[in-house]
C-alpha cells in the first residue's frame, strides 16, 4: 500500500512543488515522504547550457535558484534572515515561525501577500544552516480560498481535496510533510489515500485508512486554525 501510495503522491504532488517557491531542493524528498528517482538525462538546448554556465560562475555549487527570492537576488544562500528580507520586493512578505522539530526560529517568505487578510497560499521556509540562511522546503495551500495556516508548531496547507501539514525533520534538518490525506480526486483514484506522522521518523509513518467522515472532520478542524499572517513589503 505504501509503495503504491508513494507512486501516486510523487506524480501528483511534484507539479505543485514546481511553482512560485521553486523546484525541489535538498530535503524536498522528505517533504513528500518519497525517495528521489533518477530521471533520464536529456541533452539541454544550447541556450539553456549557456544560462546554467553563467549562473555556475557566480555560485560555487553550480546550482540554480530554487525559489523566487533566489531568482530575483541571484543568490542561493544569505547571510541572515534580514538579508533574505532585504531581497524581497513590493507585494511580497515574510513571517517568523517556530516549527516542531526545530529549536530555532524559522523565516517564511511568500511571493504574494493577500491584501484582505495578510495571508498567503504559498511560502518558502528558510532556516540557518552552517551560519547561512537557506531554503529548507516549501509549503502550499491553494489560492486565497485555501491560505496557509499555523498553530502549535505546525503549518497547514492543502485545499478542498487535500489535507496537508508540515513540520521539520530532525534528521534531515529540512521541511517534512507531517500529514497528507486526499479524497482521491486529484489522484484520480476516487479513494481516500494518504499518511500521517506523529514524529519526523519515517518509521512512524501510518497509512490513512479512515472514512469520509474522518477526512471531513480534519478539513473542518483545519478551517479553525489561525491564518499564517505575513508582513508585506510596501
């Protein structure tokens, strides 16, 4: 069951991860709860090779930007959280969060703050690693109808078909999905699928085998969780 579920989740969720907050970075596999799979190498276009080479000259690791802040700043790591915030632009925003699995404060940044309530539907989470502020993972809601929420060290995402929560993996020191439960509409299975975790240990992963009633109760409880509020850059 877990193998089949991993295949379902890996194909449906990877599209969501490749959005405003960027493509997968180190530790994103722990967010999904699935392993990385090698992709067949494709010969890149000459223009793409040139762009990558130009970025590699500026970055010791040769990796491109993994989120919107890195794209607009030209940097993949920052001296501090203040440095990250200094590279935000008008309409973007930031919020400090304390997540389970991490003793230190973390920084959430978003490409778009909703004016109506200072919330956002996507955010990139930054932590201090080896003295630098780096992206440790991304979280996703779905538009203004399903903004991110935050309570007791947990970030809540998802939408009307998906219940998602996030915390930090102590082993990987990166963002990790705590719970993922779907009604099967996105996956096309029409069945309730997912998993839950009480800790960031993979051995504590439990397949969701609940009913529609239990799923609806989780969704209702999520709506009672306070919004994750952002300070918008004017």
